C-alpha cells in the first residue's frame, strides 16, 4: 500500500515551513559556525513565495553574530536547507548529534 504524501514546493519559504525544513545561516568565515534562522521571520520579511534556491537576498542580508569572529557585524554569508529529522520514541540516538 502506498501513502499519499502531501507535496509542497520546496523552493519557497512557505514550502519549507510546510514540510518542517529548516534554514541555517553560515558566516563567510569557515571557522565561525552556523545558526538556525527563524522561518516565520523570513516569511514576514521576504514573503511566503520567496524562492530560496540560488537566493542572494537572504544570504546578503545575513550579519555575523559571533563576537569572537573577525567578521563580527559584517554582512554576507550562505544558507543551507535541512530536512526535518525525527527520532521515534525509544529509538537509539546517535552518540554525536550534529
């Protein structure tokens, strides 16, 4: 038996939210790290139909917030899209979660 899964346009902010994906921001300094972005705030700023694939507006609006980074307070960066992951209750969790 096959399940009918809802489809969503994963190229838009609304589609990512509907499928519980997340977006992480990365500073241009490779040693700085990353942070999770608020999808609701992005939707308010750019609109639900904003396409994130090859996006330049979100990545150019990023500001480094790591005070120990030499790029602290500077604009620019990259974004990555991450699928929602779920561990069923009682399942073995990885020793070193990401």
